[in-house]
């Protein structure tokens, strides 16, 4: 039987990033992906890159990942992740202000450049906003957005250049535990491959896959939409903003367009039977919310949009750890895992290879739910802010 040191299931941005970091260490790795790189939720991500997290480890990982995305060609032999630095404004209701002040100080202590803006400054510096229901804003200077498909492809192509074996169009239909750890994966054509260590980074399909090993992960799946609009006659806003008070985010997309999405949880969905387009009603809800906050955007023109899937843990924080001997998962990143992946993959590679591991990674092990230790995340219902 063919064998590898590490087998990775899934070539979303998390699988691709782990493959990249393993390749840099010369670990013999194969990546199995049933579609194409970023062919699942990664390729439908809004691609927002901000380090505005309440979890200090994730804030640091996001900050470092943003640096990596901004200097992607240096890391990937000339490839481009389409990173654009735009700055990002977070708008909070009055009830969040104490936590926001605390959170901003914690972020600055891990090197994230954020500034809290009181109502007078919000009014002076962002005259396009209706400030109804707000108590403070936070400006993150270095935030922006990138192209999730280009980032994933860039990481994977560089990994392949360094020796990783790409098995695209290859579905894993079964997993078995191997004696001595790791697993044997069976592909759709009946081929079997032994993996001394196995990393399942299969997004919304991670839980059903590891269930084959008798491992239950508390991950659920939600359908989330992104609406695209053209600025039209409206004044373009060159920076992104997230309105925690109203529950939506908005980011520019190139010169002419912008995207809108929700910060709030959605109904549970079946990952294999989901409507992958946005409905008129969903578009109206999002465009109505942004027009209430930024009245000038009532002039924007609705284009299209799409829907995709979040794999969500009970606390909306990632689920990363060894779940059976030599079998690891990296999943549960809901709607905030794209920008974490470039550097999180390095920590996951440490874990999978048994190297020294950053101790703070242990907080994401799924056993936290069984032992009553869920993590805090975000602000109020907007746990997507991590
Ligand atoms: C609409 C939307 C907007 C988002 N916006 C942002 C954002 O602005 N910023 C941000 O940071 N994050 C955002 N996210 C979240 C981010 O996209 C995800 O956290 C991230 O892409 C997850 O990557 P992944 O590699 O873990 O999983 P996935 O992208 O789900 O990849 C898993 C891969 O595994 C493959 N696979 C599954 N089962 C099998 C199998 N049996 N055999 C072989 N292959 C298999 C799938 O085909 C898939 O390609 C958004 C997500 C969505 C859906």
C-alpha cells in the first residue's frame, strides 16, 4: 500500500496552509481534495483580513497572517494572494464600550494597531455614518482583504513545488485507524493510502469523516450569504466596516463593488443540500441594514451574491487537536478562518509532526466542550469576531 508521513484531507485554505508548512520542513505529505483547491467554502469567503479578535492568540496569528498575505510573493516564490490594505472600522453599541476598551488594550499588547474612537471622533471622521445606537468605534489600520482562492492556490502550489503530492479530484470515502497511530484513507476508486499522521481539514465535512473513527465532534453547519453591490451613484467607502450594533459587515471589492454579510448566527444547514445562491429577501435585509447605517449607500446598486457554509463549533472558535492517536483535526473556523490560516498552518504543522507546539494552541482542543471549558468569543451575538 502507498504510504505518506502525513495525509491531509481537504485543500481549503487550512489544508493548503498545513501542506505548505509541512513541505517547508521536508515532510512527505499528500493532500486529498475531492474538488479543486478552495473549491468549498474557502473559495466563497469574503476574504476579510483583520486582527480584531478578543482571543489574544488568534489576534496574534491573524496579525502575522496579514503580514504574510501582504508579502505573499516572498513566501510563495512570487505568487500573489491579492491582499489590499484598506483599514477597517468596527462599530459597537454603548453596552460594549467597557469590553471594547479592554479588548483594544489587549490587542495593542500583541502588536495590533487599533484605536478606539469616541462618538465625537466617529462623527468628525466618518460623517457618512448615522450614529444611532452606537457607543464607540475601533479603527484597525492594517486590516484589509485578500483573494481566498488565490491564497489557497498559492500555498498549495508552493507546497507542491517543495514536494507535496496533490491528489485533487480525489474523494476520501473512508478512514480507518492504523495500528500504531495515523490512518488509512480509502479514495472513491477504492485505492488505499497509509498515512502515519492524518490531518482532517475538511471544513463542514470534518465531523462526518472523523465519525468513521468513532470520534464525535460538536460541529454544526450553517448557511451564510454574501451580497454584492456596485457603488453606483453612492460615494465609495474605501475601507471595510463591521456594525456590531446592527449585525452586518461591509467590505470593498476592487474599485466598483462592495460585499455585505451578516455577523450573526444562522439556521443549521445540511452541507450536501444547501441553496448556494442568495435570495432577494436576504439581499434586501443586508442592503437595508447598511443603508440605515450609511444612508448614502441607499444609492448603491444590487448586483448578485452567493451562499456558502460555515462549520461552527459551540463557541465559534476553531477546533484543533489530536482526536485519535496520530489523527488531527483543524476545523470549526465558521466565518473567520480564512485570514488565520496562513500562520495557523504553521502551528498545525508543529502539532502534526510532534514538534514543540505553542502552548496556547491547546485551548482549541475539542475536549474543551466535554469538560465545560468553552472559549469566549467576540462581542454579544457577534461571536464571529472571535
Ligand atoms: C460566505 C463566507 C464568508 C466568509 N468570510 C470570511 C472573511 O471575510 N474572513 C475570514 O477570515 N473568513 C471568512 N470565512 C470563513 C473562511 O472562509 C473559513 O473559515 C475557511 O475558508 C475554512 O477553510 P477550511 O480549509 O477549514 O475548510 P473548507 O474551505 O471547507 O475546505 C474543506 C475542503 O475539504 C474538502 N473535502 C471535504 N470532504 C472531503 C472528502 N471526503 N474527501 C476529499 N476532500 C474533502 C472540501 O471539498 C473542501 O474543499 C467566510 C466563509 C464563508 C462561507
